[in-house]
């Protein structure tokens, strides 16, 4: 299932769709460079593409962690990316009153996993009329997400997606239960697999989240094989100097090779 977004291209290709970009908007030059690279790849491979970038990072372990370059400045960069490349964009919101503000600049509003049960945020996002992508809480079963979907639908918005991003496993690890993907697809919504956040190692004693980026391809290949509708990948030219989530992001120059493999898997599945 492909989301109903006006600017989404290549929707008849039979491919999965892609949400990809930096964890946080660090500046205009970086955002445009990343978008240009991914647009070229997605066009060549005929992958429907949505540019992702957070205008602010509200969920940080430490007070001195990077949170953003300024809400309006970052949102205007997201808007510019969408206009220059004629592609849809997605960003996450953290409170109900952010929904209307962010909706002026992007095409998809994303609800962070920790906030997926917050009724006021879900209702506010739904009422903007934008597509709403809800990340499944690390503490919830796939089946429990039916209630989040219902909140959006009953608020008058039929454009909702769900994203699997791993389930808490102990204090400092996450695992992906691939059974949850078909379970959430039963709710008749597009289901996305967040590859990079599923490989986070949260709650480190340093106050900086760790990760296992070497397993990105493994998780991605399994997700496509299971039949996920879309994939979510955070990527950066140099994750080692990224201001947020560098430990689990994919290096930008590795994205094309990974997507080529995933497209081949998807094409094989389509023939079965």
C-alpha cells in the first residue's frame, strides 16, 4: 500500500516507498545535498521518495544535547527541499500545538514512538488534514496500534501510516518482531519499517544513544522480504560528526547500494 500524497512519484513502480534523510536538520546546505543525492537514486530505481528531517529533537538524554537550529529556520529548510525537488517531506512533532505550525511547511506529520498514545497530539495532527505517520511505541504490541489508528480516523483523517521501530529488549537494546508488520497491515494502512532506529542502543551510561549500523542491511532485507510497504532510513554524509543519532545512521554513500539490493528483493517477491 502506497500513501496518498500528491507529490509522491513512482507510485506505480511496484516498489516499496522510502522515507530518508538526516536525523535532524543541521543546515540548509547539508539538507539540500542529501536530498539531491537521494532524489537521484530514487528516480533511477523508481522508488517513491519522501524526504525526512526533524526540525527539532525534543527527546534527548542530556540537557546539553543538540536539539536544533531553530524551529522556523529548520521548517523553512524542509519547505525549500520540497519545493526545489518537488518531493513530499516529513517531520516529527512533539506537542499538540506544533501540529498546525509544522503542517504549513511539510506534507507528512510524524508522531514519535514515545508519544503514540498521546490523544491530544494524534487528534491535532489528524485535524491538519496532512498524512500522519505514527511510530509504534517500543513498549507496545503491534495489535495495540489499532487504537492510535482509530483516533486519527475518528478525527476525520483517513491518511494514516504506521511505523515499526523495534521493541524494547532489556534496558539497552531493541529487537524487531517481524510478525508485527502483517499484523499492522491488517489495519488497512501503509506500514513502514524504521531500519536505523530499530538498531539503536538507548539508555547508555554516557547519555549518548548507541547503535549497530553494521546490521542495517540485515534488518532492511528482512523487512522487504516480509512485505513491508515502506522503509525509513536516517542517513548522513558523515554519521561520525552528525549532531543527532550518528551511532545508528547509514553513511550516505552506502545508500544506493543498499537500495539496489532491496529493489531486487522486492522485484523477486512481486513475481512470486
